[in-house]
C-alpha cells in the first residue's frame, strides 16, 4: 500500500509540472503573437531563421551535460514548429492560392511555404488525380481538356471548405473566370511568373504536362504564356517574379507582399 501511495505522490507531482508547462507554453505562444504584431507594425521581416538558429544554439549551451539534453531538444523542436504555426495563424486567416504558368515554381514554393509557416499544403492536380484515380495526362487523353477544367472548377468549390492552406494550382486554372471568384471567396491569389526560357529549363525533362507534350520549345511556351498573361494578371492579388531567386527569397517576398496587401485592404475598409 505504501508503494502505491508513493507512486500516486510522484504522479501528482508530474501533473503539477504538466500544469506549469501548459501555462508556460500558453504564455510563450501569446508572446509569439506579440512578436508578429510588432513585426507587422514595424516592417521587420516575418521569417527570421537566424533567430530560430540562435535560440537553438542558446538552448544547446544551456542544456550542456544535462542528463535529458537530447529529449528536451526534441521537445523544443516541436515547440518551435508550433510557434511557426501560431505565426501563420496570426498572419493569414485565409488560403493562399499559387497560380502561374507551368514551371513557374508553384509546387516548389508551396512546399517551402508549408515548411516555413507550418500551413497545410494542397496540390490541386494531385487532389484531382487522387479523386479520379487517374493521372492528369490520362484524364486529358481519355476525356479531353474541357472535362479536366470542370474537375478543376469543382475542386476549387470544394476547397472553399478549408482555410489556412497553401494551394498550388494548375497552370490553366485562370482560363475560367469563375475560378478566380472561387479562390477569392476565402483566399488570396499569388501569381508566380517566370521567363519562357526559365520555364523550359524547369520542365524540359517532365512528361507529366500534356499541353507541352511534343511542344517543348521556347517559342510555343512564349506564345501560350502570351495568351494567358492578361488572365493571370487580372486575377492576381500579389505578383512575384521567380527568375534568378532562391526559394527563401521568393517565400519572403510572398509573405511581405501579402501582409502589405492585407494592410492596404484593411486601410481602404476603414
């Protein structure tokens, strides 16, 4: 009986520690919100990976020779990960739709934004393939482009049910005017641009782009891009050029421009 009482005493102390941890974590997350508010107000870059690296180094130095160093560091990785999630919630209470010509970098940038912001990433083409049980190339081949465009529109309607997602769209999503309305009901539209040669360099080894099959050349890309350019520009809330930039630079620019767009929209609403 004495042993059982001792165990319960230890468990009670653990609960006390857990409660202190909960309070401390809640305080930490609230401070993260304060940091984001200050950054937005003063124009300081939102993403500062050097600061996170500095915090990790300081933590490692503090835990040096600690019996539980490895385990505590692992816990803090999740704390920092969820801190990024809190930042994203404070910044964007809507979906971010990435549009642009094939090869503009939508999927690559979506993955990086997912990592940086801890937001859910959705690839529209992959979602359509999963629902249809067919590759995009197979859908085009068997049912044609109009059928595929119908699937795209239906997918965007379904995506109105989600929020705070990074959504990478197919290159032709702007071909239907209604699609922009679907996206803007719960999101911002970010246009990624690239020069025809850059696009060719990025997609020339791909066989998953049915419209470019047998047309892998700068002239065809330039012509098709010219046909779509005005449609892209007319629906975009934010435009970011991707030529000769790193993924970090592109992501930072997207975030900064979205914040500026939201600030301007808020000012107009007052």
